């Protein structure tokens, strides 16, 4: 069927002016329009705050501006590093998923099941509109006070949002995610270097602080420090969880 369709299209191309239609130019112009629209959305949401202070970031803004602004590559790192060891059919928990873009763009092609969790119903409504997939289930959950949606996860992803929780809250969440993971579960994510952001409750000053925090819970820890323009981020992967660690931890760095 595919061969016959291809053959038909090849024959049709001899009669249609496909060679003179500037498809590459059209694509380039469409990218410019997309970038301009994305910049307007960023201005509306983050500079003017027309709809109030944003509680999640729309990563379609990054996707649209990246072709014309190569320095904006860093948003991809969270997805690339997090999926590094994923395998076909794995079960993934995406904590504080925001707009759902990472679950959809980086995990949905390989994971069997993804539970994407956030407490912001507006973020989840956006995610369901923009980044729906048969293997992604979006859940409105307060991960501090409510149970996680399932168990036996192969991978737990927590990108950037750890900083928005206090010390005791982080302990409670870590206890839950370790209990919900398989013995071989991997915990992956990203943390920004301490920058005194107004909404941050917990920050990590250096790579050693991130490593020390994670080693309270996991036997194997790897942390990468990556410079992203004017910002610095820590990307971590941790495995071999201590099932008893949640009862003996001493806290997380301020």
C-alpha cells in the first residue's frame, strides 16, 4: 500500500509544480511567525501578568523561539537527561508536571504508562489540551497531603519543582515516592543553583549539596553541573533507594 502510494505521488509530482513551490521558505516564515507569537505570549504571561502571576511555564514558548534563538537550548536538557535510561514499556511518574510537555515530548514515545501529577488545575487543563497521549494520565494531586496515583514506578521525574517545597514537605514527598517505586526505581530531575528566587523555599548552593541531599535516600547518585548561559543547573540521577531512609534523614540543605 505504501509503495503504491509513493509511486502515485512520484508520478503526480511530474505534473504538479512542487519543485517551484518555495516550501523551505514557507517553513522558515512559519517559524518566524511562531517565534513572534511565542514572544507575545511570554510578554503577556510573564512580563505584564495579564492573567495573574503564572504558576507554570508553557514550553511551547521555548519550542517556538529555539529555531531563531539557539541559545535557548537548555529547556531540552531536562527531558534528555531524564529519559537517558528509560526502556520500552517502563512506568513513569512525572511530579509537578506543569504543562505536560516533558511527559509528552520526551517520555511518551518510550514509556508504557505515565502518571503526570500537578496541583494546578489550570496547568493540567492546558496539558490535556496541548499534550494529550493515550499513555499519559494527568492527575490533580497535592503531593504533600494526598497519595500518589499508583505504585511500582520504574522512573520518578521531579524537574525544578523541589525548590518550591519546604524541608518537611520534601521529606514527606521523598517518603512517598520511594514507597511508590520499584526496588530498581530511578529518580531523575533538575535543580537550579541557589538564586534567591522569591518563590523558592529550599535551594542548593552547589553540586555537593545536591549530592548530599540525595545520598540520604539513595545508594547510587550522579549529579551533573551544567552552565546554561547565565544560569547554572544541577541534573541528577539516583537509584538503589533506601527503604528505611525516610525514618532517619537529617534534613535538606537550606
